[in-house]
């Protein structure tokens, strides 16, 4: 009986630590809620830079050593290469486009690393009236600022 009472505090501590935990998903805490806001800002800045067709501003949401892959599998490594990759496209095929982030899901892998899925829609391309896709990001917090470390982009097929 004495052992049962001695184990009770340990059981209560473990039960308290487990509350709110789900399979591999970090629950929102004040720190991660703030981090969620930081990640949402990256997504908003990503779309704003796209919509102003500003390759420099677009590149600034990426980490210095980021990896970028577009819907066609073309890639760029590093912030400056992301800028160089987008600059000519923002003056040609994407010059009249408008990108909207339509949803996102964040999974904190570590306090300073997050996997982010963001759905998007784009209008204004001359060859198709509307595109929809999915952005897969690995974001890292560096010096208190969230940045895109890895990005993969994919088109979603049109509904049947």
C-alpha cells in the first residue's frame, strides 16, 4: 500500500505530461502559438512578395542556404539563387499572376524546426485561368525569425 502512495506522484506527473499530446503533433503552447504567428508571417510575406513580383523580397523569406524546388522539378540553392531564379519569371510568365495561400498546416518537429504544408491558388497566367497547388516547407527559426529552409511546390490536379 505504501508503494502505491509513493508511486502516485509519479503517475500524476506522467499523466499531466501526456495530456494534450497526440501522435507526433506538438500541441499549441504560448511559445508555439507565437511561433505559429511567425510562420504565418512567412506565408503572408511569401504571397505579398509574389504578388508584387519582387524577386528580392521573395528571396528574403528563404534561409541563406535554402533549397527550392518548383512544380517542374527545377531547383535553386541559396537565397541569392532563389532571387535569380524568380527575377526573370516575375517579369514574364508570372508578371500578371496573383497568389493566394488558401490554407496551412504546421507540425513542429522541434521548437525551432517546423514542417509546413500550404495550399495555394494562382490566377493571371496566360496559359491557364487558375492553378492550385501545395507547398511543402521545412522552416527553421534563426535568431528569432522563421525562414524557409526547404521548399517543394506541386500543382494539384483539377477536380474531375
